[in-house]
C-alpha cells in the first residue's frame, strides 16, 4: 500500500503532467492559428495540426480532471482550489466548443486553398485566448499553492 505522501506525489505528478500536455498543445495550436490568419498554406497546416493537438489537449484536461478530483477530496475547496475549479470548468466548456463546433468546420475546409472565414477566425481567436489564459492561470495558481 502506498503511503499518504506517496499518493499525494502521484496525484501531483498526474496533475502537473496534465497541465504540461494541455498547455503545450494549446500553445502550439494557438501560435499556428495566429500565423495562419493571413496565409493559405499555414491555414491548411494548422487544420491538419489540430487533429494532433485536439486529442493532446483533451488528454491533458482529463489528467487534470482526474487528479483534481483527488486533490479536492484531500484538500477541499480552499480559495485557490475554488478558483482553479472555476477555471477548469471554463476550460472544459471552451474545449467542448472548439472540439464540437469549430473542429467540424475546420474539417470542411481541409484541402481548400483558402483562408478561414473572418467570423470563424474571430471565434477561434476568442476561444484560443480563453484557452491560453485559462491554462496559464492554472499553472500560476498551482505554483502559488506551493510557494
């Protein structure tokens, strides 16, 4: 049987691993999306890349959610934990929007030599800003907790 300290270390490991995987994938697709706004070739590259980054973002999110359940059960809703819980819900909703609304629209444009329509670019930009700020806030609050 694992000692209590060892269990906490494993939970923290999976929590941080989820943050790293999710934030890494978000960072890659955010920057590719920014570059692709005015370039048709990069638009197609970004559409293809999102098939890799989307599952990575969800793997990171699932690791964070699972580890978060154990952290909340152990620590309860402290101020930091409450804020992180709100951010996590926002990230889940935003990820769902990207996966189930934006992604199918990107797939329809695969192979076309065109830029994304402006309304789609705007929605993606807002969603990506939410993702980037949410993931980085999660990092900062996780570090703050141990300071």
